[in-house]
C-alpha cells in the first residue's frame, strides 16, 4: 500500500474534523474509491492498536478520525468541556421513533407519543442528533426529520442497520410485566 496515500488520507481526515464522504475524497485526490477503501482499512488497523488514542470511524460511506472512548474523561479534563445534559426519556422516545421510521413529520411523532413534541424536537436538533430532511409535498408542506451522523457517533453505530430489531407485538407487554416482577422482587 502506498504510504504517501495513507499519510495524505490521515492528513485530510484530521484537517476536515468531520465525517467526509469517500466519494469526495476520491474525486479531490483523483484516486479510485476501491484503493481509498483499502487505504482506510490500513489506517483503521493502525489506529485499532492498543497504543493508539484515536480511531477511524466509518459512518455509512463517510470516514472520520475520532478519539477513542477510553480517553473521554481525560479529554474532558484537559479541555474543560462541560458535560452535556443527559437526554430525557421523551428525547429517547422521539429519537427511537425517528431512527426506526425516518423520514417522519412532527405530526407522526406526536401521533405515536400522544403529546406535543415541539420542544423535544427542537432540543434534538440543537444537539445535532436529528435534522430537517426536507418537506412533504402535502398541504402545509410539513417538515420531515431524520437522524444525523452525530446520532450514529453518539450511539457508536456505523449505520441505522445496526439498530436492534423492534419487539414484535406482545413481546413488549411481556417484557414490561417481567420488569415489574423483577422490581417487586427487589423490594
């Protein structure tokens, strides 16, 4: 493998600082995507070693250099980043609805949850976990929402295909009943 190409990829990914499509890198460097994918695999194996503090993340057809999760506490201490407020139960519910059904409208989310979701959607957009994906061609042209690469990064998944399957009808009720029994046994 061409060492100069690998070094160039490393420099490009470091400089961009965000997920970059392999097709854009291929076009800019005038290098075949297959060759770039092989070079990315070399970079990834280099960073997967125990003595590396960074890793190469693959997010669908995009790549990004990131620090390893093992070093998150040290990084926070050094750059004094305040911890983000944790997501509420409502935010997790809205995220799940969007992730499994995207693209979706606010009305769809509210129909499932049965409550107004404006504030939760706004909060998730501010945290860059979801984004506006366009508008439906219906009266009022409602916005549609979908997840972002930041959502994938936060949940440590490469694509939405890695989401766990939804429970089948009836499974959820059994799980809730079992959880309630477990709580009673603890008390």
